[in-house]
C-alpha cells in the first residue's frame, strides 16, 4: 500500500529488514533475546532517540504502541499483530486496564510475553512502527478516535515529518531536525509522494515531474 511509503518516512521500528532480508536493529540497541521456552522476547532500546516533537523515545512508547492495537475500539488492519501477546483477550474483551503481555522493565528495556511461541514473533513485534506516547496523553481504553483525528499530525522518530497532506493528490515531507542521520543518508530536504495515473506515470518520469516510481523495477518498462 502507498501509505507504507509515508509510514517509513515518518516512523521507525525496533528492527527492520536490510537489503539481504536480514533483521537489523534500528530503535533497538541490538537484536532481542528470547527465553528458552520461546515465549518472552526482550528488546533493549537505544538511548538518545527523539520524536519529531522533541520527546525522548522510551519503553513506554513501545508498550503504548501495542496497547492501542489491542484496544477494543481499534478497527485498523494491525490488530492481528497483538493477538498472540499475553493479556490480549483480557484487555480487548475483558476489564483489564493494561496489556499485561508488554512489560516495561525499565525506561529502555521492554519484554513481550507471548501466549504461544511463534517463529515470526521477533519480526511481528520488532518491525511495527512505534508511536509517541506523549502525543496521545488523553487516551483511554475504548476510545481510539483521537488517533484518527490526529492522522494528519503524525509524530515519529523517522527522518522526515509530514508538512502537508492532500488526500486525493499528494503528501509533502520535510526533514526531521531531531533525526540523527548517518553520513550520506537522507540528504534530500523535501519529499513529495504524489498520486500518478498508471497510464501516464512513465511519461511523468521522463519529463521529470516525478523522480522515482517505487514499484517500477522492470527496466524494460522504464527504459534507459
């Protein structure tokens, strides 16, 4: 989906896949540890990472991100990502006030307790975008409407922030000045993701009105 491109510009996850399809730490300091029974996955977070609003990333933001997915009023497509976390049913269907299976051990250590061990557990929780706890301080269980209301005001730890969004045409992003880029990375100041008609996208690329067609990996289509 095209919204994935925007998410990847704004948000980061604890882990991400590299060009060799290997998981690498991003917000996490290192790859997680796994308990002998395969039911507890523990992440240590990097210190000094900030969201675009200046607030510091901590394990509270990680717990918060997954708690929202387990909320009974959440209607998005990621709810299945938390169904195997301990305490999901109690929080989603019962009276539990917190998602017990995501444990904040300290400010920079968070553990995921799983109902059953799964081979994809590390990637499932590790690659999910982390949102800012401070942006939604008024959140209460049973009401995720505020997340929809603030969809056009995303706050993440990624390299860019959303400057302007027009639903039917384009989204404009500028550099996140709180993001610490490695040398040579993210040198483009402004990024625009625009909707192109598939019948004219090649012509737009040739004219220079677009610089990249992300899904056009066929050289015969693009030309030389």
